């Protein structure tokens, strides 16, 4: 009898121990600390009426570290963005720096991410790494830790990654716009021609190239007779021409005419084109190339000399504007910085 009582007591004790251990799961089921959230960017937008009645939102951003994007006059390819990190070619130091937006401040996070960068270097990315042209017009890739390696070893004006694909597209004077596959962090093989060498003479010497994953946008300026004109050509990645912007044969320079195309920012729905010769920002519908509206860059940016643009997500465009005031230059206040939103 006593043996049975002892056995029962032992079994009850074991059950209690199992229950206690089962309930004590503080070490395994302890709530995890919430992951740190990225700081939200809060900008104070003000409405700006464009020439044709469309309304644009404009926010001024503090250039906290006095970044100067160009000393002389350079048209495009000075900025690119991966995630929330902005890469900017800094003319004052001859470097590519890393920066981020914190509220309404543009702040440098790494002043010398890449050293010894020529002012005419064309910056882009392949979705993973920064790519840029060096003094010999070769393309290098730079990982997030600053490690640099060759990306494409032939001479080009510039190269842009194709969003969402392991591909890149190159452009060069009087040469075809070519599409390449990317493997192991560098160009591996040619896929095909996107824009042929034998194209509109206006785009024989292009200023720049952009790509949104569906189309490429080649842009440039030249003299058409005695008149300075600009154009933007949109082609699908398989080489089909979608449209050409600029109305170069329009002697009256009606809305949609481009005297030049110094820089282009491609957003979700629009093309923002900086016409540096007549100092206007033109906006076109990305889907069909139809004209949307325009505004004087002098009015929009309170006086300017050069505008560099970069899509920032959605229909936002980050613009860095070379300071035109001699007093501001002497004071070393850096370039003006704005965010546009349509």
C-alpha cells in the first residue's frame, strides 16, 4: 500500500514539475523589442502655381553641411539614391559623399565615400551598389562598405542600372545605347541595342540617360540651324521608340518646346526636364509624353544658375540648385536644396 502511495506521490510531483516548467516560458516567449523605425521625413510644402494652372508642391531643405554640387557648370549625373542613402558628387572636395534627409535637413553621413572623383563623373546605381565613371571614363562599382571594383572597362559617358533587373544600359557620344546583363557585380554580356547609333542628330551627343525599369530616356541639346533645341527620346528596353519630346520644329516655342534638356528626373508618372537655356522646369506625362505644365526655374528656386535633379520616390524630385548670388558664394553657404512634388 505504501509503495502505491509513494508511486502516486512521485507521479503527482512529476506532473506538477512539468506544469510549472511549461508555464515558465519567459525566456522563450518574451516579447521582442520593437525594431527601430526609420525616422519619418517631415517637409513643409508650399503650393506653387505653374504656368498652365497645375499646382506643384515645393519644400525648402536645409543644406546643413554646405554641399556644393558643381563649381563650374555641369548638367546631369551628379546624384543617385539607394534606399534612403543619397550619393552626391561634391565639387568642393572632389569626392562622392553619402547623405540622408532628416526632417528638412540634408546631412552628410560619410564625406569621403569615394575619393578623387572628376566633376564630370556620371553617378548611378544598379539597385545594389553605386556605379560611377572615373577620369578615364571607365565605370566602377562601390559596395556599401566603400570597396571599389571595376564594373565596365570600356569607355562610356555613363551607365545606369535597370531598376528591378540585373541589367545596365550605357550611353556614349555617337554610339548606340546598349543594354547589358549584370552578374557577380559587373557587366557580363551584351543583351542588345536599345537606341541605335543612327538616330535623330539632336541626340548624337547626349547629355544623359535615365531608366525606370520599363523605358530608357536619352536627353540632349544641340543647334538646329541657328536655334538651340533640346529633346528627350523615350524607348522601351527592347528598342521600340515610344516618343520624342521637345517639338524642335516649333518656331513659336509653344509649351512643350525645349530649348535644351540639361537634366531629367523620371518619377512614377512624370518627366521633369530642366531647360537650362531658357531656365524652365518642364513637366511631361511619362505614359505618352504629353505636356503637363512648366515654370520658370528662377521663380521656383528664387534665383538659380544650375539645377541638378533626382527622383526621390513617388512623384517627388530632389533638386540641388547652384547658388547664383555672389554674396552667398563668398559666404560659403553651399547650394540650395529643394523637394518638388506633383
